[in-house]
């Protein structure tokens, strides 16, 4: 159960697109289409943004999209807005009823 | 409206025990898996434990296996986490989270969390 690997920080200007990667192994990300992404603003509860690799919960902007290739999942935010500035975490099912999060990525909107 | 309310946190000495509870409302509790996720001060999210809708499938993070026990009472719409042999590194805000499915998938609703501080 090693944590998934995410970049510590990414940044972009308003209107641009950014992508956050989440690298695991063939035991988690690579073996299951059960990758999810969470947005957390400072002092707030995490919010589900993407589940099952690319599905958006009701109410989440279509500017958020997810994908996966091999052992790496990605979250793309298009048309970056100031309110997107937050920490983002990926999570994957890791077999035997267990889960594992990534270390988190701080998104800065310049 | 889905509501998850955690309780049972507090200050505890190393080696002692604590039991967290999560009261759920606003959805059919026994239709979904449930989880505990923690976040240490200034740190990232860590999945701690999860339990399927029926309690038939249970998983633990390696960091808590053998010390923590998750359980649920579907009749009381409640989730629990029994934490034994607590260590300083267990200090964190503990969130109760609802799954989108009957078994481990993703967490669509979260409680506000209950703080556990392990210190002498």
C-alpha cells in the first residue's frame, strides 16, 4: 500500500488547462478502473470531482475530466478559474477491499 | 440531505484506546459501503478502513491493520472505528465517508470529521 505519486504542485493562468498526474502500480491504478479525484480547499471537507476514472458526479463542472493510461491516471481542468485553486488528491482501489490515496497536488491559479 | 456526523474523538495517551462513531442520515445506509479517511495536521488524505454494505468485506491500511477495527450497525445507521494501541502518528482528523457503491469505489459524501490527538 504505497501512496500513489502526484506532483507536489502545478500552476496555470486563468483560462488555461492543466493536468495532474497520479502514478500507481499494476496492483492499483493499472488493475482497476476505480480511480477517483478529490478537491479540498483549505479548512474544508474533500469534494468528489471524478470517480471510476472519468465519471463526473452530478453538479461537478464539465471543465473537470479524468483519464487513465496504464498505471497513470490524470485529472485535467480546462478553462482554469480562480476558485479551482485548491489541493487535489487521487485515490485508487488497491485490491482486497483496500484503497490508497496520492500525496496530493497543490494547484495555484496565477 | 445526506448527513454524516462523527463523534468520539479527543485527547488520548499513547497505547490507549478510542472508539469513533459516525451517525448517518438522508440515504439508505445499508445500500452503500462506508469508510474512514484521516488527515494528519498539515498532511494529505489517508484511507484508513472500509466496510461493504453488508459488512462482509472489510479492508484496512497497513498502518492500522491489527490495531483498528471497523464495524457497522445497519439497524442504527451507524459506522464505528475501534482504535487500540494508539500511537502519536495516529493523530489526525478522522472523516467518515459514504461510498458511491456497495463496495469500495469512491467517496461522495464526507462528514466534518472528529479530531484524535495521541499524546502523553
